[in-house]
């Protein structure tokens, strides 16, 4: 799964109070870095472990022990952590990065500078074999270069196919992508199965479904993917009910649209209207355009139905990745202060231009659609989902409109707390919950022996206030220590003059 390297060729013995003993038993492996006397955020237990020393070698944590008892060998880099806090590197479970190295160099360091050390990449391939679109071979090469230290960036923990649309698009005035593949865009059950086989043959972790996948294609795709051990994730296709998708095995549902719809009395009527349109039984109408129905979704919210939906999602272990900052963009698109975000200076001019066009479009739609109320309703439902035991993962939709790579992780953590999660639970959504989802609990999302040395050193305790995740003193990634000066230099190198 993904591109993480899981072995170093040597075993780690039990950590004793004196690190010199550990070093002697590592078959000549010498520690390279020690973070001393620091407070460790234990996200699993929900406590702060005071006065710890963390010893790192070959990109791994080889020991965590009481700082007062830690005797350190000479010749290693030491970081004084007194009064500081260490937490696991953050994992952004919905991110987009360009596979072109030139553009990637403008995006990837922003994650690291903000303590995001791993991502789930949601646009790793394209059905159109064009030099202007991501290709899985280029994405894998990019991930390898990151792992080898040639490029500064987060680990790419999972990869996706291109977004799977149906032969008819939901949005008017758009047409299916041209493709060299005979099964794309998919029309039949056989086409759906071919997409699952394509992902398996190309070593892609999951198929990303999108809005207009027909029902026959969707269920055949999930059936074949299950047989092949390939995941299916992404948007909830509009012709599919959320409970149907959960029962069929879609593992994650992205964005805070599907859940509010599923908890309303108009959900089935809307699904049937979209299904009829995609099947060619009815002409295009606003029936397939969700924003035209937001008032009905809000007005017909059913609390009892919501509890049934949430219970089912929990039972089926369906993860939600709500990306609330995307719905916040819808709500704030006409706000000049929101749109004049100083972090735009880090964004490539191409992104800025695309973002402006999209924000203009949403601002116009917002004159008639209740985007503000829908955004707030989505937050409430995420809070209810969390209370019901549904697994929530932090994702940002990084590089989508006003979803700033790296910075957006802190924005989204704040949104999750606004939704009702505690600071600890928000941190868990970006650390141990993704680690569990990925099956990488021993490697990521934890500050323990044997884990990857991907850490964030903070000046303040994030369990007291989630905003403290932004008080970054340093980042350790793959065992390399980047202090505040190095992070600032990295950010300054990416700043560009913003257009007036």
C-alpha cells in the first residue's frame, strides 16, 4: 500500500532507561538525532507524557524514554525540547498534488512546513493520457523521489485512479473525458469491472468514483474491486444512496454533501431523479443539480433517519472525510476578506486564476442557494457522526479552491472542533484514525519506538487549544530536523508577488 518503506534491515531492542545501551545493541547503527526533555502528545491515550527524550536513527524512532535518565552518545544532533511539545506528523487524507516536478516543488514543501508528513493523493492518474494531466507512473516516480530525499514533501501514502465519471455528466455543458481505454467512460457492468482490474494491474490503491457513475457500473465495479482487494473511495455517486454505498463496500465518502442529503426526506426522490436522467429517461433539469435542492435538504432533515444512517455507517466501518473547508468556501465565496487571504502569496499563478474563477461561480450561485446554512448543517452532522462512533478523517482537498496545501490541515482541524470534536479527537482524525485506516499503526500517527520519525515540535499544547497545532517550532520528517528558520526559509522561497 502506497510508497512507505517498512523495514530498515535491523531490529530494535527494548528501550532501557539509558540510550547508550540501546545504541550498543543496534549492530553499529548510530543514532543521528535526539529530541531531549520534551513533552510527548500521546494521541492514543489522550495524555501528555512529560520530560521525554526521543532518539532517532535512519528515519525511525528507536527509543522514547524519560529525559532525566537518558544518557546520550557524543556526535549526534541534539534538539532541546524543554517546554515544547511533540506530536505525530499530520496526515491529510484528501489531497491533490501535481505529478509534474516543476509544479510539485511549489506545493509539496507547503505540507511539510505545516507539519503534514503524509497524504492520501486523490488524483494520481487520469483517463486522458495527456502531458497536462497526472499519470500514475509520474506520481509513483514523484513519491519515490520524495522517499529518497530528492524532493521535500510528505509521504504519498495512497494513490488513486482518475475520477470515474459516467458517460453522461451531472453538470451541464461538460462532456466525458476522451480516453484511449475502451472501457472509459464506463457504460456497462463489464466496463466497471475493467476499471477495477485497471487499478489492480497498475498498482493503484483505490478507484475514485465521482458524481455521475451509473448504478449498474457502480455495483459491478465494487464487486470486482472487492474480489481484487482494491478499494473504492471518493464522492458519493448521485444515483447511489449513502446506505447503499456503505453496504456495497465504498470505504470512504468525501466531502460534507452526501451525509446531509442522506439524512433528509428528499434523498430518495433526488436519487431517483438523477438515476432517470443518467439513464436517458428524462431530459436535463435541475433535478440533477444538488445546490437547487439544498433548501429542501435543510427543511426536511430527519433526526431519527440521521441516527439510522450513522448507525449503519459505524457498523459498516465507512469512514467520512468531510473536508469542511470546501463547504466553507461555498459559503464564503462572496466575502472579500475571505478571498484576500494572505496565503495566496504561496500559490502558483495558475492556481490563483482557477480559484478566482471558481469562487466567482460559487458567489453567483450563492445568491440563491443557502450555502451558509448548508455548511453549518454539515458541521452539526459531523459532530453527530463522531458521537455515534463513525470514523472521521481529516482531509482538506488541498489545491482545490482556497484549500491551501499544508495550511488547510490546521483550518480543517479547527472546523472539526467547531463541529463538536474535542482537540484530542480532531488530532486523532489526522493521526491514529488514518493510521488505522491505512493499516500503518506501527509507522505513522504515533510517537513510539519503531515508528517513522515524522514529528511536529510545537511551542504550545494542542490538547488545550487546537489552534496550537500552528505554533510550530520545528518539523522532523524522515528523521531530518527542520527548525523554524529552515521552515521560514522554505516558505519564503515559495512566496511570489500577488497580482493586484
